[in-house]
């Protein structure tokens, strides 16, 4: 058969069908699939029209040779048209069904992925809610805040469940679900902040301080007192028969070649002037914590006072280590005089603290930007130096058994000076993260 005599309606399906099958089974984007579906739908409808037209032609046209009974040229064309339209119609329908199935699978996969992301988000919110429950249980001294936290937690959980229900019913409105999730996240963050603050209530337990008066820079009154004490101790060491060596107050002081220790009232504490005696043996320490914002009158009115008490006396002796020796426990106010340099060291262990006033100081997290003032009754000429300040907070309200330690940086203490005879210290955020205790280093003095 010559190529020029080929029926084009027979050739067309031969060309169209492989191309259609190739396009239907190769990976295509959603937009390309939509275009192909439109093309093949058009081909399907065209095949229907052509098939119908061929029927009309066959009914109205002579399609067989009268002599031979075989299809004439018109009959062959009609057969080609029918076969071609049939193949194109079936192929178009098959390709269209394949493309539709692929689009549905792609849409279902995208919906499952979106639903999985939303389920993960809701699961994270649920885990955050569970963690909040544990934090709330530790805040034993903040009942009002814990109740508020519990209400917010319930609200956050209810909102989370609402979002979960919405996700199950979502049909495409992802923006609405995202907005609800952001609102719940904001409530969760607020609840976390309340739990964080309630977990660290402000409950002073103990304060330890080490204050030093350098002999070369302190006032003349303190220098005279140091010289007098060293001279008296040297005289007593040279004459052990002196009654003062064996007086009843002998238990309140002691000496070795490097230092002199004063742990309670004795004749040595009365050698200086009245001001020096009060300065060194003062057992009450006044402290204030006040705001740094607002007018001077507002700062004065909006403050909290802490009064600490130390006992300058020997405590009850401990059990004897032998038949003749009883070792007394040290007092919580001790004075050491370096016999070589003349420097004076005061060690305060303040275990009794009274609190008056309120500056909104309910949590340790309220301390940053607050100003601490400490009054030791010293003057600017005495030039005391704060070498250690450790604050202990009874966070869990356990009677001092479980405490948090906050050690302030000694280099950041200012004063006393001409403007104010006080130590001042401005709290910062990083003060709450310094957990080390400076007492061990502060106690490393050569003591009898």
C-alpha cells in the first residue's frame, strides 16, 4: 500500500495514542495535568462528534461497490473515521482518568502532610501544658499565682483541644488554624513566665558578708585601735601571769603568731574609742532594697527594709574532745586582726532577717534593676571593702534545708563615700545565675 493512500483517520490514532500514554504516565505538575485533562476532554468530545457524524454519513451515503460488494473509497474513509474516533475517544477517557487519579493522589498527599504538621504543633502545645503542671507544683508559697497559673493552663489546654478539633475538620482553611495556634502559643508563653516567677519566691534565709578595713587606708581611729590591741596582746604573751590572760572573757578572744581573733565582748573590744567599738561590734545590719525608677520621693516610699541580726557572743560549747578540753563553736560575728599588716576582717553570718515594706518584690526574678543598700555605720574615712556577699534564699520553703545561693560581685559594690555612708549594689540579670558560694574563700583566714 502506498503511503499516499493511507487513511489519515487510521494514522492519527497510531500517532496520538503513544503520545497520550507517554504524557499520562510521566510525572507532571498540577498545572500541566490540568492542561492535559482539558486537551483530552476536548479530544473525547471530538471523537463523539466524529463518531456521530460518521453514522450519519454511513446512513446517507453509498459505501459499497455494487459489483464487488466491497467498501468503496467513501466506505473506507467512513471505516477509518469510526475506528479513529473510537481509539481516540477510548484513549482520551483512559488518559483523563489516569490524570484525575494522579491529581487526587497528589492532593491527598499534600493534605496528609499539612495535617501531620498541624498534629505535631498541637502535640507540642500539649507537651508544654504538661510541663507547666510540673512547674506549678513546685511553687508552694505563691497560692494566688498558682491558682492564676492553673486557670491559664486550663484555658490553654481548652484552646489546644479546640485547635485539634478544627484540624480534624479542616478542609483547606489553614490560615484560620495558624491564627488560633499563635494565640495559644502566646498564652503558653505568659503561663511559662508566671510559673518561672512563682518557682523562685523571695524568701531570705541567710546572708554572709566579709568586710575588710585595710590598715594603710582606713581612718586614724581604727589604726589607733589596731595598734593598741596588738600591743596589749604582745604584753600578755610576754607575761602569762597577767590576770587578763586567764579572765572569764578569755574564751571570747584568742591569738596566734599571725592573727588575733575576737568572737565576743572582752577587754580587747573596749580599748578603742566609742565609735570604733560600735562600728566593729555592731550586731545589727540594716539593708534596703528599693526601686531605681520614678522620682526620689517615689523611690523612698517604694522600698523594702531588711534588718539582719548577728550575735557577738560565744555559743554553747560542743562536746568535749577530751576530759580537759571543750571546743566552743564560733559566734556568727567574728573579728580578725592581722598582726603583721594590721588589716581588720569582719565576718557576718546573718541568720535572722526581718522584712518590712513592699516594692513588688515577690520573686528573685524581681531583683534585677533594684538597688541594694547596706548600712554598717562606717564613715567614708573608714573605707571598708566588701569582699564577699552571699545571699541564701529558701526557695522551696524548707526551713533552710534546700537553698539557692546568689553571690554578688564584690567589685561592683560602691561606697561608703561622702554622698552616703552606705554600701550600694545594683542588681543585674546575671546576678541570679552566679551559684558559687564565696564563703569558703572568705573563711580562709589564719584564725586561732
